[in-house]
């Protein structure tokens, strides 16, 4: 029983990280049709920015941790806004070029991070409480899992509130459904594009800081390794669906953990199998639009 | 308004050509829309009527000149063209199905003082259904939302694309009434397959064939010429007219009713 509980919470923690990356990916694709391979770079930059905060202050208390979350989110948001405004904006409706640009940017960003921070992982310390465990039903759960889960839930609630209760949220929801009709109502949808990129980048940057504590290190490849699973989550959840991304994040991560433990380390294979089944039998994903 | 402004067409199209996926769908189209009344844009299925409307507001790639109230707009992006005073009612309604009726309408508000009262007076049923998801409305109710979105703002022209398509005869009559009411204050370029609605509403006509303008003139004059109508539209304009109720200035849409959601202010 304790193993199941431990796997469940580890899966939930990992699912929280997947969600923080997939939320932005899903909204960006849903609204703009942009398959953003650079999204992992937003996460990595956020992780390094958070690490720099901890390193430069030489402190690992809660205040510094919260500051690193803010700085990581801001770094991810700024990088994403720059990407949309400078690189993507001129290429709307040119999907191949967009894909090539974001793919190239992801490779260039890793090279840049290598140049600045080196190719080796840098290890990170968080508040002492992170190193402790909390016992639930006999399982000793690492505390950093709870932080990831709580942060992801708060981000999900904030995004849902934004989408449901603000004019720009309404524009984004409408744009995901029918972008050309939004412009045909006299709305400059490009502002929504920049906003969605920025929000997605902020969530990824936040996820980067949390991922660095979850795994205990930051490396230039951190974003790329999570991005693959975030893409899978985005497709399974349904492109453009925030709730779908949340459900799929948890499902994929928990499935991955259980398969790794009970099926001889086949977690990644089982996840890809799940993706194939969804594509075969429900191509629009769990909660995606059908077209 | 000066006499010159009154006689000047509200919309002038000159040499408009448009492509979709590399295929030419509109070819060197030129016509004008007067500043009053309803002008029907007619033609057989697939001749480029919807493409012409979309090309005017830049929803598809096009070349040529588009002049709205004396100002060239063809270089502007779609949202600017709309903001310069164009109301667009698309074919197939295109309401946002996952937004409520109230959200669909709020999204369309672009004026400082949107005409909410006018919309509530014209479409009282929408008030009762304001909290309902637009995707759960009947076709007629979705058409209400689509028309209401255009009428919320003060426009120089309305581009209305097949507003009666797929609707029951009673709803067709109600849509026609609403358009007649709207045309008292704003000129309309109307794409419409129902020739009785055209006969009832339109003063002028522009007929397309093969992506080109092949006839312009009085709508009644065109429809009364059976041979010309048959040749250019492939149909005769002789079917029974839809029942037109006395104009109440309201659009209740009582048929095909889906359950009303909890009422809320628009």
C-alpha cells in the first residue's frame, strides 16, 4: 500500500511539472496553431534564473525560494514574449517556418545555456523542509512533491479564473475555437497571441524552478527532457484544452511511475503506447475540439 | 451629410481577385454598394459570393481596391476594417459554441456605447438565454446571436452571408424582418440563395458567375427576368413566398427551441 501511495504522489508531482509546461503549449497551439518546440527553453531559462537567485543570495530559505519562483516565471515570460513578438509574429499561417524557427531556437538556446552555465548539471538546494518527508498511509513522501502539486493547482486555478473572468480570457477561449471569427469581430487577436505566449512562458519558467527542486539539479537539457512528455500530454489532453492538459498530465505521469515500478522500467514505452491509442481511437484527445 | 456624400456608394470594389489554397475564387470583381438599402450579391453555388465577402474584409488573400465610405481599406488587417465600420454576419453563423450567449455578444462590443437595448428589443429571447452555451442553441437562435453581434455596433455597412441558410420557413421570415428593420439605418450587402427573401428585401443586385460580375442592376428587374435568372442562377424565382408576419420589430424564434438557460443580463 505504501508503495502505491508513494508512486501516486511521485506521479502527481511529476504530473504537476508536465502540466506547467503543457498548459502553455496547449493554449499556444489551440489559439495560434504554433507547435512551439522552444517551450522547453523557456523552462530551462526559468530554472537557471531561479538557481541564480539562490546562488547569488547564498541562501536557501523560503523567502529566497519564493523569490526564485517569481524570477523564474518572469524570465520564462520575457523569453516567451520575445519569441512571439520578434520571431513568430511575422510567420503566422506559415506553420512549417514556425516549426523550424522554434526548433532552431530550442537548439540555439541549449547551446547558449551550455555557453553560460556549462554542460554539466548544477545542483540546487531548497528550504530544508524540502529534504524531509511526510508520512501518508505508511509511505514517506518527499515534501518537494507537495510544493509542485500545490503550485500547479494554483496555476491551474489562476489560468481558469483568467480565462473565465477577463475579456482577454474570453478572447483566448473564442480564438481557440475560431480565430478568424475573432478578428472578424474587430479584435486585434495578435495581442492575445503575445499574452498567451507570455502566460505559457511564465508557467514554464515556474515549472523550471520547481523541476530543479524535484530533480535536484538544473541542466541545459532539462527543458527538452520534459518537453517531450509535455507534447504527449498536450495531444492526449486535447490541443487547446487547459483542463484536458491537467487531466492528461496527471494520468501520464502516474501511469509512467506505475509502469516504471511494476513493469520493469517501461514507463516511457507505456506513455507512448497510450499516446498511440489516443491518436488511433480519439484523435482529438480527451477534451480537445473535433475538427 | 452633403449631397455628394449621400449619393456616393458606401462600398466600392475595384478589380478584386482572391485566392484560396492557390486557386482563384474571385476574379477581377468590381461593383459598388449604395449608401442605403439592401444590395443582393447573387450567383449559383460556388461562384465566389462568400469568397467575395471574405475578401472585402481581408479574411482571405486578395488583390484589388476596396473603398469604404471614400477611404481605401484593402491594406488594413481584418480587425481594422471591421473597426472602421463593417458588421459581418458569416455564413453558418460561426457563433463561439463554448462561450455563452452573453459572452458572444460582449466579445462583439467594440463601440464605447454598444447598442445593447436595441439588441434586447430585437431579440428578447437572447436575454432569457444569455447564460446558455451558444453551441446548444438551435440554428435560428444561433442566427439571432450572429445578427445581434453585428447590430450591437454602429456600422457603415453590414455584410450578411446567407442568413437564412438551413433555417425553417418561419425563422426565415423572422430573419428577413430583422434585416428589413436593420436596413432602415445601415446599408446591407446580402448574400442570399432564397430568392423570395431577395425579392422581399433587396433593391439592387450584383450577380456573379465563375468568380466574375456578370450582371448588376435592380434586384426586382433581375428576378422578373425569368430567362436571365434561369441562366445565371440556374433557378426560377417563382416558388411560394415565405410567410411574412406583420413587422413587430422583435425576433422571438419560438421554434426549434432548446432549453433556456438561467437568465442574466446581456
